[in-house]
C-alpha cells in the first residue's frame, strides 16, 4: 500500500511483460516498437498506432481501481488460506462490495484457467462431496420434512468431484450427481494411472478402465495403501471456505471456489511472496474476462 503510482505501474509492467524483459509490446499486433507517454502511463504502438495501457487486453481491462489497489487485493487474496470474502476485501480496500466481488472472481478465474486443459496421472485419488442447497428445517418438529428425500430438497445441491494426484496436482469439477462425473474422469485421468476411491457405487465403473483400489470408510479410513486422504484434505479446505469464510456458496459459482481451493492446496507449501507473483502473473496473462467484465452493468 506504500507504493507510489509510479512504482505500482512499474511493478505491473514487469509482471505483465516478464517474457519480454519487462518491455511492453502491442497487445493488438505484437509490435515491440512502442512509444510511452511519460505523463499519462499510456503506450502507443508505432506499428498499428493504437493506444494501450498496462492492463489492456488482460483480466483487469477497463479497470476503475488504481493499480496499487489491485496489487493489494492480490496480496490480501493469497493470504486467505480458507478463501477471502468479498465483503472483507471491500472493507480492506475501501471500495464498493460489488467491485470487490468482481475483482475476487476475476482472480479465481485467472488461477482456474491453468486447470482448463489439465490431465492427472500416476496415483490418483477420486472422491466426491456435496455443497450448497441447504434446506433449513422447520421450527416445529411436526412441520419438519424428511430432507433426505429428493422432493424436499432445494434442487441446488451440487457435488464436487476431485481427481487428486498423490504429491501432485488437484483437478475438481462440479456435477449434479456423482455418477455424472465418469466421462470427465475418463477424459482427464491418463490411462495406466492407479486410481483410489471409496466404497460408493458410483466408482464401480472405474475398475473397467483403471487399476482401481477401494477403501471402505465404514470399516477403516486407510486400508493398506488404499485411502483417499489427499482428496479428503482438499474437501476439508473447501468446506472450511464454505462454512468459515463465505457461509453460502452459490451453485453457479461453486466451480470457481472449487478451483480456487485446488490452487491453494497445490501451492500450500509455496511462500506467500511467490504465491503473490503466481496470481499476479496468471491474472495479467489472462485475456479479458467474458464472464466478469461489465458484470454489474448487465
Ligand atoms: Zn500494434
């Protein structure tokens, strides 16, 4: 927060164009001959004559926040091990809730982007857990319904299925039901992988494709090497984010929180300075967000 405007701008430049020694090039045509207006922190391409700023063409395009505030938001965001709520971020930065909400979601989108084409392999633990769609029980006992029955549920409950490499990467997806995840698992878990899952019948079909080991959690949590403890740790972090930080996660955005927590698990032993650089670099390498740009104007 102590950075001057000049220093914040220089930091952004160095991160965004790290691959070019921190020297800007045109986001429209790629030309490296660029003129910098000293007073306005705007660049002009000598090739196509278009103007651009340090955030043009990135996820922070058409920003209203100062660059220093964006850098501060990234630092605050990475330090929230259980996630970070938009309300708290808006207080920290002294900006509107709506601004903080969109900014945090843009950061989630940027770090989730690296999972888009990811596959996992080796020893992979697979498990599912349900989130959202909480139905509050009626006050009086005689009015209460059996919330286990489909007809008495909200229809908003979703399952997060995670594929997690032992000592490796984490890859979560959101489905309506656990069994819906099988085509995705086939596409994302490489052949010749060894798969670990629990006793749930959804996973029976895995045996046909992978060497699969099952652990019956009603008997033991760890059976020889058949356990899904890594997948469970991931869910524990996502659950703590749901209960402790956000209190309520909308099914619509559950995949974004699932990706965020996967990233936090995978980078949990990386020091927070390096985490900060990773998120900043991911965000500045990410194209304009189709989901979040102009979100509140829609
Ligand atoms: Zn150009």
